[in-house]
């Protein structure tokens, strides 16, 4: 598996009632960065997982997985190959 850094955008919402003028000034996607082992690339998305355990013990597990749609990805940087 490759270790990757993914720069991507996401939707977000405010908290409670706000003045419309303030809402208009925050009208842009949220810039995000995520690091993890690239588990899968298919169906128009990438799945990364930052925590892996048990590989040498035969009970390979992952925790903290995230699925990011390719349409939301701005850039993928390979930090380490296999």
C-alpha cells in the first residue's frame, strides 16, 4: 500500500442563526488534508486508512478510514510507496 497525502474540499455548515451577510462571506468549500494508507481506488473514490495493526500477527485491521470522492480531490501526493 502507498502512504498518501490528499488535499480535498468538503461541504460545511455554520452554527445556528447567522446574519445573511455573514453567511455570504463564508460561501466557499472547506479545504481539507488527510494522510493515510491508500486502501482502494475505485467507484469514483479513494479509501485511505491512517491506522493499521496486526499485519504480522495475521489479523490485519484498519481504523479511522475515510472515503473521499475523486470529484472532491484537488491533489494526491505519494509520501511512500509499497
